[in-house]
C-alpha cells in the first residue's frame, strides 16, 4: 500500500509539474536569471545591492523553477514568513501533493467509495498542510496583537528616557515575548545591514499585516520627517489598542453561543449516523447499496461542509 501510494504521488507530482512547465515554456516565458539585479533577490538600497538575500522557493532546482512560474508561490512564501515556519514553498507544495495522493489512493481501494468522493476527499486532504500553516499564522498574529500594547509602552518609556529608536527596538528584542522580539530583532538587523528605517519598517508591516502595525509604522515615519513627540503618540496608540482588544473580546464572548451551535449542528448528523451504524448496521447498508445512495451521501456531506463554513462566515464579525 505504501509503495503504491508513493508511486502514485511521484507520478501525479511530476506529471503535473511537467505539464505545467511544458505549457509555460510553450508560451515563451523564460526563467529569470539568478544574477539579474532587477530580480526580487537583488533590491536596490541607496544605490547599492541589497545585502539581504531572500530565501529560495525550494532546494530542488527543477521544483523551484516550476513553482516560481506561478503567482501563488509568492503568496505562500508570504504566508510562511508571517507564520514564522521554517518550511519552504517547495516543501509545502510537496506535503500537499503527498497528503492528497495518500488519501486518494487509500479511499480508492475501498470498494464502496465512489471515485468522485475519493478525489474530493484527496483534494480536501491536500489542503490540510496549508490550513495548518494558516492556523499558525493566525495564532501568531493574535499573540502579536495581544503583546503589542505593552511593547509600545516599553518603547515609549525608552524614548522618554532619551534613548534613540534603535536602542528602544533592541530593548524590545531582548525583553519582549517571542513574536515581538523576533520581529523587532529582524527589523533592527535589516537596519544594521544597510537598509533605511523606512524600508525596514515597511518590511515589518509586510511581515505583520495588521492595522495596528501599519499605524505604528506610519507614526514613526511621520515623526522622523516632521518631528513631534513620538512618546505621546505611542502612549495614545497603545491605549486605543487595549480598548480595541477589549471590544473584540466582548464580541467573541457574545458570538460564542453561535459558534457552539454551528459546531453542534455540524457534528450532530455524523454522531447520529455513527450511532445508527453501531445499533443497526443493516439499516444503513440500504443507503449504501442503493444506486442513488452514494450520490445522496456525497451531496449531504458537501451540504454539511458548506453549511459549516456559512455559519462561520456569518459569525465572523469584523470591527
């Protein structure tokens, strides 16, 4: 079973990548040169080449050349950076192909599972690694949002004591919890390697795409150009962030009942079917053996998943 799954994985992976590469090469697209100064890996900083080299999409040259031709590779690279995951885009794509292929082959060998259902479940299984990375990204951003007001207060105190911005960021990188310290250290390292404060802060806003971070970056850049008391701005910003977090907590507490109801309504049909199968299995065999039974089960499962996401969408209240 494992050998068949691995062979199917390699056949599907290399077949899809080969077809995609042939199609794109037929359209006349050329692979960008690695040493081209106009490529994203060599950005111009103050008239000189950038000292910071971007991570490769994959360590395999062929797999990297294929993935770089698709626009989603840049989006996946951004998601991996925001989630602070050490995976490359090539490894994520390989894990998605592997998980989808294993589930498809495993369900394909079950006689009573339709081929369409097997491919559908394989497609959903291939999305599990990406959803896992997205979940880690969301958790990391939430942790950053929770600790950011305290970090702004610490930075304001450091500036009020007469320290420059670089020393304040160094203190945050040394004393703050993990998400804050990691991003502040990365921003400070970029500045030390030759980038300007505007470029380093813009990269910080790209790695942490939240409204509060954009406001902080805009405030620092405006203060560096026009002057003013940055400490008062940071204190006001931290206070408004705490009020926003408190309001968001109240909204989540109010909508908790709806989320629990949606989870119960999603799991209730599955629980009833499992209980009926345990009590009286022949009662469900009629549904499986009937010619219309399998399409009805597939439709019911699809409607159940769709209803779950619709309920989640309704309860997703944005402030």
